[in-house]
């Protein structure tokens, strides 16, 4: 029996057209039914979500929304809950990631959406989150409030399980009426979460929907793109450019496209005690979700002059990737992905200054480079370059040509050097600097691509101090 995806308030299951998609991995097959709405149904759903946002969502206190999200998250964190059991059973087959990777990844990611972390989201972007509930005093005088869009359309990517929850939660926190386009590669988590939200708070559950259409072909696509006030989209650059072309003038478009992550390891971190532990952490960053996240490292710049040389660090890294492959098998690769890994290996073998570790049959690859290499993509799927450098201060200049694609840098260095490196990396466009081992686990309130998670979604309305003062003249007590 197919697993029904999505969340369509106001529509009975037998009223919806369902597209059946089969996923297979680890010797199992799962059928997923994707909700494909007609143009008329899409228009009615948009009207309903917009109306509920104006009449119900606007008057909800942010604290109430936080409690509903926290309650839904608590249920997904509970391994005995039916939805969590379903997630652990189905997501490995749908995504191809091994069961332990999915289990651990879900738990780590979902903890980002508990009540304390949600309050951090709000505090990070708003000095006074009460702005979302009504007009509040502004520091410069007067009053100000923030409002999310009546209809926020999310276009999700499915390269990492449950990734859709990040933007879904952000939209709810700013009281945006929400419609999400499910990712074909991972269409389940958003619908499950929306259903749990509806159980926690039925009125809030009527303010969000999760649907699907085939990009560029779905009959409902033009309706959703026309009706949305704001579109928040994830995907490759070509997909995002095509989507932008379809939007009406005046629609706010917030996109998150292709990015590349890298690591920077200083000589003071490379002694006999620290280097092996650091290699284990770097291997986890490389292996977690097969480098499919925009924050995953594809290259590590390792400084010479430590007690452990860059080539020896690379051997530690290769050993740990091999050990991880035994505990967390690499997901089955598509023909295109396998060809990408093979092409990467071949390119390294042709380089005079490269030392390629690992055999073609190994589910990982490490290359040691000795030269003036700039940042370049790996073959993904647990392939990484270790680049020996004389001085880490030269790294910002090496990565600067790829400024448009920079996001996360993992750094292992002393406090003084961390700040100096951070200044250089910030100057060339790096927006997130974190520890090795934490690259694939952004903190709550993270400014994705250097932007505000919540503030970018809202419109601010100000009552100027002059208007407030003038109103005093019309008060009953003014005479």
C-alpha cells in the first residue's frame, strides 16, 4: 500500500489526484503517493490558506505557534511514536541513506526545533519578537510591527532528509500562510510534520499545505506561482533561474542555490594527540549525507609545519572514512553519480602532484595535493581533497574566485588565528565559520547564506513618532 504524502486541508483524499512514485534501496521498495492538484483545486487551496492566514494566523500569539511546533517536534523525536517509526522505516528506502544515518540525522536535526531553539530563532532576528504580535515601541521613536506574507510558497529540495522543516518552521514563526512543494527525492517528512502540527493545533494546521507537481509541467504550477506573495526556493542554479523567470513582477524571490564547503586546519591542531581526533571529525563531515548538503566539505586546506604533515593527516582521514563505510554504508549511487566519482578519480590520477588514496571499488576517496590549488568541487559521495599549504593566511585568496558559491568553512585553529582567518574568509564571502565536525549541523538561528531566516520573510510597518504625537491632538482628553 502506498504511503500518502503531503497535507491538503479542506480536500478529501478521494478528491485529489495521486501520482504514485516507487523508491527502492537496501533490497526494499516503497510506493509514495504524491498529491497532484488540478488548477481549480490549487486556486481554491491558495484562497483558503490566504484567508486563514489573515483571519486566524495573524491573531495567534507567536508563543502559541512555538508550542505547536515544539509539540510536533517532540512527537517526531519520540522513537515509539507511530510517525517516527514510519520515518525510520521508510526514509532509508526513499532516500537511500542507511538506517543509522537517518536515525541519528533525524534526531540531531529535529532538536533544532524544540522550544528553546525556536526562541533563539526569534531572538536572533528580532530584538523584540513581540513585533510579530502587534505594534511595539521603536528605539528611534514611534511604533513598528512585522508581518509575514499572506501566502509563502516553499519549493523544497530533497538532497537531505527533513531539510524542508527548516523553512517550514521559519514560515510559521512569522505567521505566513504556507504552501510547500514537496521534493520528489524526499516527499514525506514535510507532510508528516504538517499533520502533527494539525493534531497539536487544528486551527494552525489549516494555515499550511504541502503539495506536489512536476516542475515545469504540473497544471497547478502556474497557479501557485501566481498566487504566492513570496517564494522561498532551494535547488540547483539552473532550476532556480528557470523558476525566477516564471514569477510575476513584484513577487519576492528568496533562493538558496549551489554552495561549496571547505575546511581549514592550522599547524597547531596537528600534533599526535589532536590530529587523529580531528581526522575522525572531518570524516564525519565528509560522510554525513554523502556531501549532498551545501555545508559539506569538499576540500581541506591543511597547513604544513605541524608535527603531523598534511599527507599523514590525509591517511588518518582515509582510515576513518573506511571505518565509517563499515558502520554507515554509502547509499547506492545513480549512474550519473557513479560517473561523477569515476571522473573525479581519473582527474586526480592525471595530476603530477596528486597522491590518490583508496581503490576505485572503495566507497570513498581522498587525494593529497601539493601545489597552489584553488577551491574546486570534489566528486561528492565521500570524495575529498587534502591540500597542503605553507600558510593558512593564503587560503582566502585561493577561495575568492568562487565567492558566489562560498558558504561554510570548518576551522581548526587557535583563538587568535581563528579571528584572523575569519576576517579573511568573511571578506571573500564565507558566511558561516564553524568547528570541524559541526559543518553539517548548523545551529538554531543560523543565517543561511548570510541572510536572516525570519527577517527576510517579513514586511515592517512603522507608525512614525509624528503620527503618534499628532494622534494625541484628537484624543477625548485633548480638549
